């Protein structure tokens, strides 16, 4: 995967994305994600890889100052159209190289982004960088166990062509950043725990 290929793939995904990833079990998982969000009124919240804005539909976004980014302008336009009468700021941006200053946001949400970007390690570090100390990070994504099965290893390159990676391991990402974040919650949501809700807090420095 690379940014250019993802741009092409998600241009194709954009017309049907909500019908697949914002209905049924996926919608139920998203609802659990925001059942008791660690947000407070007037906080600045960043949605990384906001896509068509599926997560935003589950929040009373009028209470917060929300910035939402995505690399795919086609996906982002879907979100803009849904929330055109709100104060949400939508920006086309690479999640692996954000233009925001350090410690800019009170909370960061990353739904189905770490398994999509070409470099999940870099994306994770960027999300931590822009999060304020003591800020909360919510991650909803699919993660693999430390040892990938033979079948998954065989199909992984073909799945990547579709714009996602089934081989990203959260424990590795956490270990690389354990000095900056604390794991507060790790809850399986879908497909026998393949999709997980993860809640992190940035350590005060």
C-alpha cells in the first residue's frame, strides 16, 4: 500500500462505504465505541481518517470543537456533505505527517486508520504527538495476533490491494510507544476480537 494507491482505492470505496462499514455489526461496534466517550464539552477533538464521517454521526458534535482529516478527498467530501451545516472543520491531510503542532488536541479518534495507512507506526506516533498530555485516544481497528497464520500470510498481499492490512499488530505499536501512552481499555468488538476498541491516555511530561 502507498498513499497514491489508497487514494485510488478509496475513490472507488466512497460511494458504497457507508452501506458496508456503517450498518449492521459495524454500526453496533461504532455505537459501543462512543457509548461513554472520554470527552468533555468544548474540548478539541481530532478524528484521524474520518472517512465518510460515520463516527461523527454518533456524537453530539455541537458540544465540541472537531477537526476531521482524511487523505481521500472523495471520502472526505461525503463527510462534508453530511455535516455542511456544522462547525466541524474538514481537512485533507496525510495522517502519517500531520501539520498540527504538538499537544494540539484534547482527544484523538482513529477508526479503521492504522490498518489502512502505509506506515501504521508513523501514524501512531503522529496521533500521540498532536494529543495533549493526559488526553484520551480512542482506536477502533482490526489487529492481528503476534503470529499470523499461514493463510493470513498468504492472503495478506491480496487484501492490501483492497486498501487495508490484516497483519497490523497493536501490541507492537504499543510497545514502541509505551513511554508516551498508557493502555486504559482493550475491548473486543467484532469477529472474535479481530476488531477492538482501545482507549489510551497520553502520559504527562
